[in-house]
């Protein structure tokens, strides 16, 4: 499709690698035109442990998406999430000159730079710097201080870092697949772009993206990101528990979890049971579905408890009027909302991706939240060079109202 401007998101997950190709219309809105998926076998909890397997999975995923979209991909926006991710809130104050002077964009950039100038260990790399609030002369916070009169400007930013070598391996895998990395994006931020509404961001909300190897947390309030973290538990941990306790192969454990499992024992019929294949030559055993639910609930409850602990440790955990939004593949589990409501003791719902037009409803599922968020991010980050046939390059997108303030400050 020569001359078509496209943006590509590459979601390198622990269990599946997804490639989403979208073209961008004149208003800057992305429209999905190609989706490719491939099993992921070279990662553990978001970290590459086998480069060759990861490269092969990326190639297969991208090729599947290219075939559907009839577009050759050259660069991608890559989602990352693993336990090496750290989110830090930082604050700085700068003088803007004589009393009565107007605050300029240069003052704003200087304030952000001062807030960002914190000691970072040499094994960490800054992924994002996200502006939160500005304070002029100690008064109420403002979103954009440019043009206001003041002598002292304070900036508050959220800094996200990742392991240097872990990020380097991700870039190397993308490069080995013959692609350029247009940008590295923290997955919970991408998912938030696709799932959360402006009202939820304003009133306070936490998004929990439950993936295969990790689960990602992001907290928002007053339209700003306030906290990000990654938990080293995901759907694969639940599957392993089922396999271990019931003595069944992983493939069967995954099937049982999806077809008969529930994250809440109270949602299961106590009179039902299921035949469970055993390892080796052992005959199948008949297991009550309540027992299967007990296994799933125990690990899922542990995950929710860990997420609650991270949320409540922030200054904003008690200000979540919009509650919790679950997304990712783990959000599709039966009984997950009921259990989450018990653990978090606040409203809980499942959120799927929005904001990307498509000819199919396939990408409306929560499992595509990160991939959709990546193409939204990419569309908003496009340059001003005009249409191109290569992914990851093109005109500046007008995007949407969501996240405009902080998305422009992402590195």
C-alpha cells in the first residue's frame, strides 16, 4: 500500500506476541488494518531469556499482520513490562526571574529538567518522564503555567525507569527481526490510553492489566498518572498452580482454567465436576469444579492483594472514585470481578480497548489493550514529515483529548 501512513504496535508478552498495524487518517485517528499473533516462548515474566526464540516469534507475528494489512513494517512502538520497571515521583523548584515576569516555555522545560535530574543507578535507563502538575508561587496547581505571572515555578513529574540490559535485549530482538524501534512504551501506560475514560482519570482510577507473566498497575487522579508498578504474577502462574496441584500437563491446565475454571468459588456449581487428564499413563481423575476454582482463586487473590498493597501505599490510593479497571487476558476469567470486588472493596469492572477504528470487532477484547494503546501512542507521536509507506514515521497526529498533556512529555 504505497503512500499509506501507518503506525505499528508490538506487544511482546510472556505468552503471546501481538502486532497491530493501523493507518492514520487526516484527523490523526488510527484505524486497525492488520493484526498478527504468535506464541511467545523466549520470555519469562517480561524478560527475554532466549533471544532466538523471541526473534522468531516477533517475525511470525509481524508477518501475519503484514499479510492482513498488505503493508511492509519497518519500525514499531514496543511495549515493555517486567519487574525491573520502577516509577518515581519527583519535584523541583526554579526561579523565573524578577517578580511580575511571565512564565515562558523555557521556564517550564527548565523546571521539568530540574525535577528529572535525580540520581539514577547506572544499570537503569529512563523510559518516560511524565509531567503531572505545576505550582506557581506556592498557589494552587495549574496544568499549563506558560503566560502566567510568577517568580517561582514548581514542577512535579513521574519518572519511569527500566533495566539497561533488559531494554537493550528488547531492542536487539527487534533489530534482529529486521525492524527499527520507534519508541519504547511502558505497557500499563499504553493500556491506559486504550481503556480509560477522561472522567475516570479525573476522578481517580487504578488500571490492572493482567498478562501472562506479569500484571501492570497504574494509578490516575486529576487527569494525571500518579503511580506505576509491575507485579511478577500473571495468568501463567495460575496455570502452573492448576498443573502442579492436579498433576496435569500445562496445556491441559490452561484448557481447564479457561473452560471450567473460576476465580471465585462462590460462582461455581458445587455439584459439577470435570475429568482431568493426568501426567504419563495415569488414568484421568474426576475433580469437583469447586476444587479447580479454589486453586485459581488462591493465586488470583494473591495477585489482587499485591496490587492493593501497591495502590494503598501511594498518596492517591484512597482517592479512586472510579475504582479498579481490569484489562488484559486475565480480566476475561470467570469470577474475576467478583473476587476483585472482595479484595479491593471498591467498584471493579473489566475494560476493553477503544480509540482505534477497525473493520472487525476482534481488537475490542481486553487481551488487545496494550497493542491498541501502542498504536494510539504512536499516532500521537508522529512527526510532521507527511505520509510515508514505512511504519512508525509520518505526520503529527492530533490524537484525541485523552492523555494529551502527559503524552507529549513522554521521552
